[in-house]
């Protein structure tokens, strides 16, 4: 039976590194098919179709996140081409995630400077305004940082790929504007921008009120099973930060094994919707962060084998072939 199971797994994963990747490929395929259908078939230009496209656009950015950590395909060339496809879905170069997310955000700094998408970059008293306005602040900081990082010597491969993704994303969107300007404006551009802005808001949702100096209480997790099936386990954010080389399909198990005993239980939320309603709608002010209590909870837990943050960053840089 084990041999049969192994054979089936190999058959399903000859193109991809892990059989679970077909879920991500399916999400993106349905999303892009819906965009093109709304442009080419007027009967599909409805509000429900637009709402679905916006939701799938956000999931497309989730796939960007996962793909830039662990490439989906066995072929390096196919992984680079897939980045171009994903870039069209979000209307920004997917490779921007390498400096902004994999290097800076995962370690909460840019060589001593604040994270480009740190929650502290917004400070309205009415917390809902922080959520709404966050992409307007974090977006420019992020892309300015990506531009500076890409301009450094030794980044030629990054710049070439970044340019390919930008040309493909904006070129294909421009071609669709020529086919039908108004349909593309409302039924392609709006979903593209929605997903890109929502993935920035996730930084605020997952880290606001947490202790980014901590090894385990730096992130908020959303542990609902259905939510994580749809989100490809992106609700398990603490373990992903600490072990970015772990495949997304294994994050739930690793969260239980390593994180649960060391994290403040209040940072494990069952429902993102309930958290959003409680935090941003039912309360006007930004919640206080009980940092001292969280540090005490972590210090009382059993020691872990987690490497230092500096060592983890060096490991990621080595994997990406990054030179300082």
C-alpha cells in the first residue's frame, strides 16, 4: 500500500514539487479565467462576479506569498514564468516579495530600520481608519524599499525578472483595456488592486498589538480549519515566520507541535471575521498590547531549537543567493 501511495504521489507531482500545489494552481486558474470571461462575455459582468473576482484576487496574492517562499514547480524556468502570471493577477511584480517579505518583513527590520509594512506606520485613534488607510502608507514604503534594494550591485538577475513581471502584468492589462476599456477598468483593474491592497492589510491584522521582539508572540494566528483550507494555511503565521522553509501544507501540524505551548493563547484566533468585527467595528480605539504578559508566557515555556533571528536571515539570504 505504501508503494502504491508513493507511486500515486509521484504521478501527481511530476510537474509540481508537492501534490498540494494543485490547489494553488486551481485558485489562480479559476481567478484568471473569471477575469477574461468578464471582459469577453458581457453576461458575466455582474456584481457577484466582481465580488468573486476580488476574493480570488486576494487568494492570488496568497499564492504569490507561498510561491516566492517555495516555488511550486520543479522547473526553475516555469517558476519564473509563473511569477509573471501571478504578477498580472495582482498588478505588481511578484518578485517584490523577495526583499519586502522574505528578507525585511520576516525579521521585522531592514538592517535595523523598521519593517516597511510595520503596523506602527498608521496611528489614527479610530482603529478602523488604520485598517482602511494602511495600504496607502505601507505600499509606497514597500515599493520605495524594493527599488532601493534592487538598485544595489549584484541584483541584476532580480532586476531582469522584476522587469519581465512588470512588462507582462501591465502589458497584458493594457491589451485588455484596448479590447474593452470599461469592462477591463471595472472587472479587471478593480480586482487586481483589491487583492494587492488586502495583502498589505494582512500585515496589520497579523502583527498589530503583538511583540515583534519575541520569538513566538510576534504574530497573530487564525486557526479555523475551513479558513486555512481556503487560505492555504496562511492563518498559521507564527510558525511560518519562524520556519519559512516548511511547506504550507505542513504548517498546521508544526503550529501544534512548536507554537501552541509557547504563544499567548489570545494570539490564536478561531475566526478572522470575528476578530475583525471585534477589533475594528465594535471597538473604536486601538487595543492595548499586553507585551509583558506575553513575554512571561513565552519565558515559562520549554526551550525550543529555534535559531536566532540573525541566523535565520542569513539562511534565507543564502537560499536566495543574496549578497549584501
